[in-house]
């Protein structure tokens, strides 16, 4: 049977993560499932997890006073969901809702944050990876914004 | 400006608060004093990114531009703010244009040197990545809010 650590190590996000760190991360991970329509997290709530989507689709939404929830991005298999557990005030900036039945690994971000604070080698590896995820999100949002402007 | 003064300026910046003295000294080794005149382009979207800037005085417009689109200002940054982080990730190109709205006094840090130091010293790497990831996250949030405001 494939081990959890084996599955995680095959994911690009954990590429080249030294084995002891991968072991630490694996210890903070569990399997989760969401049904289509389930809210995974809500804007403003305490952010204590991140998710590695294995199957399904998740809409990342932001609340607009004028028009209610707006989807800014759809994530699917292989994508990383959630980074607000990394920074104060540790609250979600967006909401996430499963738009298909979704399987994911959920990692306890609070537990990892505390471990990273004690072990800066682990912390550096994780932050480099998450900063990159945030940067990819920035690029996606930037292109989306440029598209909207070009269509107007 | 004397090294001691540079160190003091960095130390007093909110971003670098809490850094150990040895880490501050490492950053000072990569730091130079720069000045921009009103209207100067500090860096331009798409060009190679090598440096970041700690603003000491003056206001800087962070703008987005692309063909067919009039440049628009995503946010205005000022004393104490940091601009420029694209030197952290491939393809090491600017995502925004930074334009001086007045006389700008700033400290410029050499991104490549900072990256090398972070690789060598994960204590420094952890502390800096935590801070820079938050800057990128702040830009994602600004882009998202903007997107929600303009999307039909």
C-alpha cells in the first residue's frame, strides 16, 4: 500500500523537501472529504489548516458588498488551498467552497507553524514553498484583472 | 551614509523589527542608499527584478499596465513600506511598475545577495521569508479587492 509520506513526497509542492521535514509534515496531515456545496472555510474565520487537493474542484470566493460572493479562482487536483494560517491575524481572507465532491489532505497549519518557529530549517523550506504559492496566486489574479480591463 | 545609520534605518523598519543584530548586519552588507525624482520609474513591469526598496520618505505608486490598458494604480506605498519581491522567484521579473510620486529616499537591497544569505542561513531565511510572503499576500489581497470592484 502506498504510504501517506510516499504520496506527499510525489507532490511537486514537497519536491526536494528533506525526509525529516516531510516526516514532520506527514504527522500533521489527515484525509478529508467534502461534498459538492460544502463550505471548507469562511472569510474571517480562524485559519488553522491548509489543504492539498487530490480530487474535485474548489471555488475560492470573496464577498462583495454589492453582489455577494464572487469566485476569484477555481482550484483542482494538485493545487494547494490556504495560507492564512501562516500570518497574523491567522484568519481566512477568502471563503472556499467545494463545487464538486472533493478529496484532500488537510494539514494542521497551527501545529506546523509552531514546529517551524522552533525549527527554522523546516520553517524556511515551508515558507519558500508557500511564498511561491502566494506568488502564483498573485500572478493568476493579476492576469484575471488585466483580462477584465481588456474586455471593458 | 554610515553603516551604523543604515543598520538603524533597517532596524527601525516594521518589516525588519525583531531581526537579530547579526541578521541586520548581513542585510546592511547588501544595502545602498538611493534617491528618485518625481515621476521616475523605479522599476517597470516585465523587466528583470534584482532589488527591493525600503522607502524612507516619499510616496510610490504601484501600477499595473499592459497593452490596451491604461496604467492604473493598485496601491500607494510610503515611508516604511517595502517594494519589490519578484527577485525571489523565477522568472525574476517585475509584476508591477513602481513610479515615484515625489522625491523618494530609499534603501535598496540586492535581492540575489539576500537570497544567497537566506540559503546559507535558514534562521535569517525563515525570518525574511515570513515577512516577504506577507508582502506578496498583501498584494494578492489588493488585487482581489480590485478585481471584485471592477468585475461585472
